[in-house]
C-alpha cells in the first residue's frame, strides 16, 4: 500500500506542476513576442525604376518556372525513351539520375509557387 500512495502523490504533484510550468512558459513567450518582428518586406516596396518589387519577383519566378517545366518535360521524354530501350530487368543509372533531376525540378517549382 505504501508504494501506491507514493505513486499517487507523485502523480498529483506532476499534475499540479506541469500546468504551472506551461503557464510560466506561455508568459515568458508572450513577453518576448510583444516586440513586433517584421521578417517580410512591406508589400508596397518599390524598386528604383518605380515597379513593385513583389511584381518583379513574381515575374522572375514565373519565367524560372517555365524554364524548369520545359526542362522537366525534356527529361521525362528522355526517361521514357530510356525505359523503352532498356530491358524490363535493367534500369540504367542515367535513368535514375533523370528521375532525381525531375524530382529536384519539381521541388524547386513547388517552392517558388508556395512562396507567395
């Protein structure tokens, strides 16, 4: 019986201490978050030529996406041709490299699209 009472007391103490620690952490975080932190530039930031910086970034990203998509299409066609050439039991290292490159291009495009 003595062991059970010790365990139940320890549980009760933990149940009282954990919420108090959580509340202390929340107040500590709140005091540090009172200072406004602006990691993003304002939306109306203009370049010396008068154009919006965001519009120029979007335009550049769009052009990069088009180039990457074209490259991905070429790699996919090349990969398809390699698969047709190879036997069903053979997969060349260049085919695997092409798959890795397609994956990298996909991640690059996805990252640009998620930015804004």
